[in-house]
C-alpha cells in the first residue's frame, strides 16, 4: 500500500513538469523559434526554490496557504486515479466526487489567497477564474457519470477498468468520443490555456489565472508552478486513461504507453494554443455551457 | 458507420444553434446535407436507388443550395451575424431539451421492431425540431431558410430509413419543393433588401397600413 502510493507520487512528481516543457516547445516550433529546452520547467522550479520570499505586509497566513494547498491537492487527487498500469492506490465508492471537489478546494484557496493581497486586479482574476470553473464543473461531473454508467460503479479506479476497451468497440463509443472532447475543453479551462486564458500574457487586465499568482515570489511561486503542472498531469491522466485503455500486462510497458499518451496530449495542447486565438471573454461561458450540454447529451445516449 | 454519421448530424444541429456567424451556419448546414448524402449508401449498400438518393442529396443540399445562399449574402450585403430573438445559450438549452425529448418520444412510437434501437428515429425528430427552433428563434430571413433546410434534413433521415418503401419521386418532390422555396426566398430577400435596406423580418410588420 505504502509502496504503491510512493510509486504513484514518484511518477507524478518526476514527470509533472515535462508536459509543460513539451507544450512550450510545440508552441515555439509553430512560431518558427527554437524555444526553451524541454526541461526548462525543471530549471525554473530549481531557480525559484533557491530564491527568497517577498511577502506583502498587508497579507496574512491565508496568502501562503494558497500555494501550499495548490501543491498538495493534485498529489491527493493523483492517489484516486490509475496511472497507466498502476491501479489507483486509494479507492472507495463515490471517490469521483471527492476528485472533482479536491480541485474545487484548491481553487478556493488560490482565490482566497488572491483576495488576501487586497489588489483589485487579483480580485478580478479570482472572480473570472471562479466563474469559469463553476461552469466547467458540471461538464466534468457529467463526463464521469457517463463513465460510471459504463463501469456500473462509482469508483474512480474502476471507471478506467477493462470494460472501457469494450465500450470503445460497442455502441457507447459515440458518447465516449463526446466526453473526450468535453474533458479536453475542461482541461484547457482548468489549466488556463488558450483559448480560455493565456498563460503568457503580461497585461493584468487580460489575465485570468496568472493575475491571481502575481504577488507570489520565490518558493511560493515555485509551489504554484509545480502545483499547476501536476494539475495538468492529473487532468491529462484522466483523458489518457479514457483514450488509451489498452493493457499489455507488463507494468513498465503500460507506464510507457501512459507517458507517451500524456506527452502527445501536451503536443495537442500546444497545437491548439498555436492555431487558435483567445476567445472573447463573454464567449467563454457560452462555450462552457455548450460542452455541459454535450456531456448531458452523451449521458442521454448511454442511458437509453 | 451510420450511427457515427447520425451523431455528427446531431452535433451539427447544436453547432448551428450555437453559432453566431451566418456563413459558418450555412457551411454547417451544407456539411449536414453532405453527410446525409452518405447515409443511404451506409445503410442500403451501393444499390441504384441509394446512389440516386445520395447523389441528389449531395448536389442539392450539400452544394447547390448553400452556394445559392452564400451568393445571396454576398449580393445583398447583409451583416454577417445571426440575430437571435432569444440568446444563444437559451437556444442551445432548448435544443438539448428537444433532442432529449426526441429520444424519449422515439421510444414510445409504434415502430417496426428493427427501428427501435439505433439513432435513426430520434435523430430525424431532433433535427426536425432543431430546424423548427431555428425558424422561430432567429430574426434574419436567411436563417429562416436555414431552419427550413435543417427541417428537410430531418425528413430526409426518416426517408432513408424507409427508402425501400418510399418511392424516389417523393424525395425528388421534397427536394424540388425545397429548391423552389429557396429560390423564392432568395427573390424575396433581394426585394426586402431593396425596399428596406435591412433583412430583418421584424420590420415586415411595418408593411401593414
């Protein structure tokens, strides 16, 4: 049990910054640049870890709680999810709701930490982030319900069981494809990627997620960055688990397939970021309501 | 294969209801027509009847009518966004409700046994309802033509299901009706724009004395 938890966390902690590097490299290649090395997020983390804190005098302990919770939550969420051949270390009936709301918890603390600085820009960013994610939440829940219907279980580990491969071949493949698209949109929203948010923007007015972490510095910023990359990895694991349900039997091979899936998803995100413009702010809720409706429709399809 | 096509048809319904750009809407409906052209071949195999149905649908619904509409837009120089009576999100929700309703309703219909499973009847009903929705919730005359086209696409799905029993003449008649409808609409659109410099159907009530 302890060994499995340690293995799962080790995979997550070691490989989490890699997809971010791949995304940035893909974007650079699309723009005709060489771009930073793929391992740049690791260097950034190491650099941030060596620096000191600069903390505003108006803030309280809540300000530091934001990054800490943001770092711990993806670790906890990863324990509920199978990684490739590794089964979920912790699993109980109904843990998919815990999975969804763990991210709600981290979002709450990030938003509260942003409000704690008293900066009006950060308050604006927090309001936007909370609005977007509360619209993305039903999509995630409905998508998990579709999977739960197929698996006949409310257990997150069991959702990615061997029945998925059968479903892809059978009648349920249509709704699986739909929820895959919906979950990809949720992934983009939750990890503040284009077309919903621009991770590289330098204008506070247009920032959504980035503005909330403007006041963090040094190791706290490192924690925010690391937490964000791990969240990306966990959400990608959800998608890859649905899209690549093949099991070879060998643990190492399964893990390699899983990691290859995560990296190709990162390339896909890079392509989407390079080819799409950012959506107008009022269009974002429309798109999210649209994906919610699509996921409800997918549920209707499997319930028939 | 057929189920995948029908799923795309349903998705295009939602896309058309949610899209704000007129040209994108026309392209979507054209794509829907072209996908439907593949449907008879997917079910009945490459028989003469199915081929005729498919080619007819592709020519009229996939190519000819959309080109006509795009040309009208260019000539009349109307603003290229859809003007809904009710917003896009409520329309989408209504669209989902009618689609879910179609799925439930199809289960109660006294159909032949082999038609009970599968997406055929629900897709046909849902596309027809979405066409109605498009007709009543959009302000521009040209989007009403689009709604009419979607309605016909729904009827076409039904027709394909029964195409063994349905004579080709009926489908040809429907297509001819549609074509004439679009022609008349095109002429009317031209007239409206000449008279009022706007294609807003709301203004038509001003014709009353």
